[in-house]
C-alpha cells in the first residue's frame, strides 16, 4: 500500500513540473505552439485531456507529442452527431470528415454516418442543396459532385448552368464539363444553358427525342426502323440504337383526295395512285387508295385545264393530255392548244399534242385538228358515250353496237367503236370525182392514181380516176426496152444524185453512201447514193450497208441505228439477222459475242445482251473489269474498285456498275458529309469538323466519312479494330473481361473504344505477362524454373501461356481468395485502422494481413493504444500484448503493439487506464 501511495506522489509531482511548453525534455515546434498546445513525452500522455488532441509532429523529439487544446464543435457538427478531433492526431475517423465543423483550423468534425450529406462552403455560397444520385434529376441548375461531404453526395447549386426542357423532361441533370465528373450515360451539350455545361442522361439505352425530331416525330429503336413509313432522322434522337421516325406532311391536293404520305425509300406498298408531288418532303409520296379519283398535276393547273375521265375526253374542245392528271383513265383537257375539226369531232375523236407523251389507243389522224403542227386527232377504241331517247345517231363511218330501236323506251348508253378494217375517206379523196377508198387487193382495179395519204384505215388508199382509154408510155419503159427483172433500171431519184448507181445486194456493202431500194427497178436492185449516209467501221467491217429510214427501203436483217454517219435518219443494215455483231461496248470491255444457246457453257463472265447485234446474241464480258451502266453514265459517274472508294467525293452506288466489287462514284457536293459503311456499321455518324468538339462524345474517325472537313463519330462502347490489329492473323478486339482468354499479346493501342485492346495471337508456350503481374512488380517464369528462379510469391492466374506463373515482389501485398470478398490487404502500420479483424493468413507478402470488416469491432481502449482486433480461432499471431476485453466479440482479442509494453493496463470502472511505472519518472537526457 505504501508503494502505491509513493507511485501516486511521484506521478503527481511529475505533472506539476510541466510548464506552458509541456515536458522539459521535449522541444515545442511552431505548429504546436500556434495551436496553444504543449509537449508531453510518451510517459506523460495521461496529462493530455483526450487522445484526439495529441499531435505527433508538433514536438522535436520522436518520443514527444503535442497536446493541443480541445476542439470546439460547431452546430452543423453537433447536429449530425459529429466529434471534433485534431486532424494531425492518430485518431482514425471511420465516417465522414467535415473540415468546417469545428472552430479550430487544425480540427475536423468526424460524422459517424458516412451516408449523411453535409454541404461544403462553395455549396452554401451557391444557395445549394446536397442530394443523393436518385434526386439529381430534380436539380434545375448544376450538379457539383465535389460540393458536399458524404458518400455519393453532390451539391445542386445555382449559377453557371440552367437545365433546358429536353434535359428536364427526360430525367437528365446538368454538370460542368471542365470538372472531373464523367457522365456514365449520354452527355448532351445542348441540354443545358451556360458555358461548359452539358446534360447527363444516366441510362445510355434510353431514347431521348430532340426538338429537330418535330411534333410529328418520335424516337424508336433502329431495330424497328422497318416499321417507320415516314422519314428516318437518326441525329434527332439520342441514345444507343435510337433514331427519329417523323411523319411526312401531305399537301392540300393529297388531303383533298383522301391520300396519305409515305417514304418512297421504304418497302411500304401503295395499292392506289402514287402522287409524287403530294407531300411537302421530297422523299415522300402521296398514296391515294381510290384510283377512280382524278388528281390534277401542276402542268394541267398552269394551263387552266381540268381533269376528265376517258368517257368524257371527246367533249374536250382543246387538247387531251393523260400525262398531267393522275388516276385511272384520267386526262387533262387543256383549252386553246388544239381545236378539233368537224371530221374529228363528228366522228367521236379528240385532239392531243403528239409531243406531250399522250398515247392514242385508236386511229391517229394528223389533219383532224387546228392548232400547232403537233396537234393530231385520235379516234379511240371507245369513241363516245351518249344518252339517246328513241333514236340512235350513228356517227359517220363508225359502227354502232346492234340495238333494237323499237325496244328503247328510256335513254340508253350506246358505245361506238372504231373498226380499223373500214376505210374512211378524207377530204382530198372526197373532192376528186369518183374518188374511192380501197384495200391493196383492189388497187390493180384502179384506172387512175392510188394515193395512200387520203384515206384512213388499215392499208387504205384513195383511187383517183383518170381516162382509161389513153395509153401513156413512161421513159423508163421505152428507154429500157421493156421490163427485164434481172437488170437494174435507174429511176429519176437515183439519176438525179451525183454518182448514184444501181446495184445488187452482193454489192450493197461496197456502197459508201445510202442504199435505197425504191429508186431502182429490177429484182433486188437498189440505188447507192454517195454522200448522204456513210458507213462506220462497225457497219462496213461486218458486211453492213447504210440506208435512210425515211426512204421506204426495208432492211431484211438486223438494223443498227448508230452504224452510219450522216443525218439522224441514217441507219446500218446487216443483211443476215443470225450473224452476231460485236459492238464497241462489248469488245472495248474485253467481251465476246456468243449465241444464247452456248451462253451457259462458254461464258463465265457477265452476260450483256445489249452490246451485241443479231438474233439470240449476247456479249460475255470479263468480270474483273468494271462496266458502266446507264444510271452511272447519266450521273457523270465513274466505275471504281473498293480500294479507291474513299477517293469518291459523292455517292458510291454498287448497283450502277457491272463487274466484281464494282461501284459507281456519282459526284456530289464536296461539302456534304457522306457516311461510309465502316462508319454506320459501327454505330457512327458523320459530323463537320467544326462541330466535332460540341456534338461528338465518342471516337473521331475521319477515314470513314467522305466530304470536306467531315469526320465519323463512333460509339465508345464498341471496339473498333485499327489496321495494326487487322493486319495480324487472328487479331481480335476485346474488353478487359476477356483479356485473360487471349493466348498472345494484349495491345491497347490497336483498338478504338473504351477499355478496348487487340489480342494478337502468339506462341501458346510463350509466357505473356498480364497487367496484374507487371503492375505488382512481378515477372512471368516457366513452372519448371519456379523453384530455382522465384523467391517471391507465385501467382499463376496473372500470366498467360502453357505452364507459366507470375512471381511477385514479396514487399507487396497480394490478396488471396479468402480475403477477396469485402476484405483488403494492409501492412502493420495500418492494422489499427481496421474496423474488423486482422488475419495474416489471408494475404501474401511480408507482414501483410487481411482486414475483414465487421467480424470484430475494436473499442476505443484498443484503437487509442494503436491496437487491433484478431480472431482467436485463426492462425494469426499477435506480436504484442493480447487483451480480449478490448474487442466487442468474445471470440476476438485486441493486440497492443510492443511500443506500449512498458505500461501496465488495469480495468477500473469499465475503463482501461495506464499507470506509469517508477522508472518512468527518470527523465531522458
């Protein structure tokens, strides 16, 4: 008892020796002095009011501590159940550290619940509110993830950004693009107002409709694009695989006809009348289901015309044009262009312009209408429809359907038909006394002139009588001593041509001019008229001759209109129609003409019948060549192979050239961006370089777009193979989850896309070092050499290759599977910060141990003395003093480090107190 009293007296006297600067054997530093603190050595720690006020670095000697005045809690710290402590003390805060919660600058507030949100000063300055991620979409200003204390807390503060409706209505929030925050979904700069502001839509698969999609549009997935009969507009919707489907807009005429609009590029079938000008958009057509409705086109409207059904065409006093009205049997009646003469009108005809494109389905008579030279009368198959009472008027020179006139009591409809077997006398025949229309079989009975121009009807001609008793000898008869059919007799039209010569068919090919069989008499005789038409080599070299198609000469073989130079009516005739003749388009493309019967056995290229003349002849072309089709020719295009498609500034169309991998380059506006397959196929979009920084948040890839200053912006979630990966046999882009399956080299520089790398296959027996090995200062070695060359930790999972193992540095900590759940490896210096149990058997590496949270919870008596808890049932060895009562689990014990082994711990009134030994009164010199 006397010894214990003596110990208390000595300890009391030691305390009284401390002055304002603390222990006399410690030297105070300014950082301790400025706080109003004093120094104590490790034997005098009980003189400091609280362990949270001890600061290790405030005094000179290593065994001295700075005891600072107690920290004062402010209201926001106390209201959140916080505790103030010296930030430089050994105190470990397991919750949220709130720097502004205490009055002293060297103090911090420890809020035990890490999920509580506490605003920082910059959040308060912006009238901000702290909120969790689930509430970020309620913020109309800017989300600052660094503006609040607490787990997953952010500040919604005013100033800088204002959320637009497109962002607000789709669950987005604004963030500062210059901050460290990265949007996990879609970042849309036009969703927020303000410099450096962007809207974040967290879910990248959600479709976001932009204003450009319009009130008639909506967002759909690209996989459903086939169901869109309107306009596909991908840039007007945000989201992975999303596109805008916008309805076409019908004009007044389309709406009046009960029509609807559809995209002419879609597969939608229109079962009615297609009106191409019926919609506001150029790529949309109007479909009118009721084909009986007539729709007036602009050319009819501008001419002051009106649409009529076929049954009313004969009532038109102008010209009928079926090309300017849409609908079954509809045509436009244009006043004033042509006017029907009586012979047209009285015989149920109507006028039309022969240049308009209108087709007469009956008999055409060019002198039946007044007007321009291109006006003509058409007597249709159905001439007229009239209602008659009790009599039937049959128009002149037309047949009526048989009808019992006596039986007619009410008006009936009579359809009058043209009979082309009849001959209709025209005025010039009518004016000649005795003029009669007749068929060819009767022409030899005509004593007079036979004129085929003055009667209508198939093979009809007018016989104009003369004096049958007068004999008239023509010069051709007397001069040629009668008629010898083996001789050729030159007629005046041949005689009048300089150099005109009659010749037989065998010599027609020698004629450098026009061959005319109407200007020589005699069997198979024809006149060669030099200078009118000249045979081209293709005509002359293949046994052909030239003739004028208006002369009346008939070609008995194959006619080729481009085989002769001269007037537009010159044409080449190849006498034998069964001979195959190779045109320049065939031979120039390394082609050969073959008979159709031999096509399947002798042609292994492209069959092209248009480039050979002759019955059943086809050109067989070399498939390695590119052959330009008409649509490419008319567009001024050029055929090219795939390796030069990227040089085409325009549209590349593979349907307009023949040949293996051939396509037509159709020049367009060099400033328009054209998306190549490599861009669209990788979910990319072409944008202008000037807009790249504001509208592209993916991978820029200029090679996959054509046009001036155009770049393809690709989805960063995809992996895109670069040439260096492409050139390696078996090279494949993959995400990190699959890297460990790569037997070869993983190279992250040869693939584009977030976390993408190229797997370049190599020797399966070679050892390939994964990042987990090299990053932990490891080296891959063969298993056979492991025992002799590895003096560290073997870790086979971190090397690829047959029988390869990673040998790691023993100074590092490597987690074993038993620790891989919620645990973490740490060195002894950090064991006292573990809010659980320490187990040195679950980590590899020198002095490494696993911290298992929640197993054992240390009390303040353990942590205040730099202790840690461990499970007594484990194999962990405590290299200090073990105190079971200082952990909250009966199976656990607190291990106090050896630095405190000179203290004796006694449990008094539920607290552990350290009493100094007698030797602690000896001052260190």
